[in-house]
């Protein structure tokens, strides 16, 4: 009877640990957000229809603005989107190349012009240079940087020093804002990929060994992180490449002889 009670107690503790771990993992996300307010010459415009189309996969998401003209797409996969906004009595508004980064929020606040719906005002949005909706300090390392910049071991974490406030030299591991490496939290697609016991070089190494081939982009948050990003003084959030409408492949070779 005593052994049975002990086994039940261990089982209960393990189940509780798994439940807490899953809840914590679900709190972290590998997506970005698109928010904004639609207005007209008379102020906020409620009831406007907004469609966000993923340029890579063609997937669409649609919603309407609330009574204050505000809207939020809470979970958009990292990539570029075409955002189309329509309302009765106004020209359609189209924003091309809206860049959604993992763990960051893009703010789009268009003012619709009076006219026929068939008329369209098109703008090229690009990346959100100034973050106006959050106080967190972050930077996203783009797919072009990951594939183009030289990396001896093809480890994308080697590009962490592109973010202001980071440093690395021959005498110490990479540090972010002078913090210990154990204060860095690294996730891939929202899942913790670190060794949570040996954290001496946590900023430079992850047991999952991410490479440039399985990393689409990653965002580094160095200050004022939001509550949903989990523990850690700094965050490195990697995302894997997504499927598209085209076929892709990769080829590389190591050549490290004396001739070079």
C-alpha cells in the first residue's frame, strides 16, 4: 500500500510537470501580428473588410474592423503579405510586401479615400522600420542575411552579433547587453531547444543544432520583452522555412584545405 501511494504521488508530480511544460510552451509563439486602425476623412471607419494574403502560399485571412476602426491579425506566419482593405463608398486600399517578422508586431494605419470600390490605391509597404505598438527592442535577421553572410559552421546563431548590444570575442561567449549567457532563451517554432541544465554557452549553442538550411529567419529581443515570450533576459526566436507554391532545394560543400 505504501509503495502504491508513492507510485501514485510520483505519477501525479510527473503529470503536473508535463501539464505546466505544455502550458508554458503554448504561451510562446513563432508567429507575428498585424494591427492597425482604418480611417477616413470623417475619422475611424468601422465595418471595413481586411484581407491578408500570404504571398508565399496564397493563404487568405479576412476580418472586419470594429466600431473604433481597429483590427488585429493575432497570428500570422513570418513572411510577406498583401493586405487589401475595402469599404462601401471608398477606394480599395492595397499594401504590397507587408513584412511580418516572428515575435514582432506590424502596425498598418491606412486612410481610405472617397471613391468607387473598383478604384484602387496601391502602396508598397515593406518592413515596419519603427515599432509604434510595443516598447520591446528587437531585430529580425532576414532570410537573405542568413543565406548570404559567411558562416564557418553554418550556424545561424553566429549572426546574433548583428543586433546592437551584443558582443563576442575569443575570451568569452556571446553576451547580450552584458548579461550572462544563461539569461538567453532560444526557441525554434515556439519550442525551447536549449540545454536547460548546462547554460554556460547558451547564446552560441543549442543541442538541436540549427543550421542555415532549417532556419528561415530569427528575431532577437534584447529588452522590454513581452510576457508571452517566456523566461530569459533576452530572446532568440528561430522559425523553420514554410512551404510555398514552388519547389526549392539546397546544396553546399565544405572545402577547407590549404589551397584556400
